[in-house]
């Protein structure tokens, strides 16, 4: 069985056009925003997240995941490490709100034990 994947792992020309547009943004507007002090709150940056999501999920799901990420990147929004999902879940194509699973949070069980602050002062 032959794979339909192309040079960059793309299955559609729409994904290629989206990736070219994102790369153009990275080379032109992104340095201008950075010089003005406007920086992404997440790692990887939103444009890299978008490129990863489109490559892994395709243009439809990757586009919706990108819009969700841009919605989280606002004052009062999330920050930190937020990689694009690598595998597709079983959500139907029309249930765009279920494309991204809930991010994992560290619970008390997984946190390392803290030392007492009193002991360090002595």
C-alpha cells in the first residue's frame, strides 16, 4: 500500500499553503512583534504549534487547534509548555471542541515532597 504523504509529510495542498503562510509570518511579522516586545506566552510559540498541529492532524483539525491556542494566548490566559497533540483522537470532524484533550495537571501525588521552611532557617 502506497502512502499519500508528500515531501513534508503533507496529505493535501491546503496544508502546504497553510504552512507556507505560517513560515512567511515567521520570517516577516514575527521579528517585528518581537522587537516591539510582543512575545508568545507558550512554548513552543503559536506559529510553531500551528505548524506541528497541521502536520500531525491535517489542515482542518490543525486549523481549529491553532484557533484554540490563539484563544488561550491572551491576557489572563494560559502560559507555559503546551505542545500540539501528536495523535488524533476519535472526535468526529464536526466536534471541533473535542479535538484537543484536557491538558494534564500535576496533582499532589505527583509533586515532590517539600521540606519544611523552618528547618532551612536554622
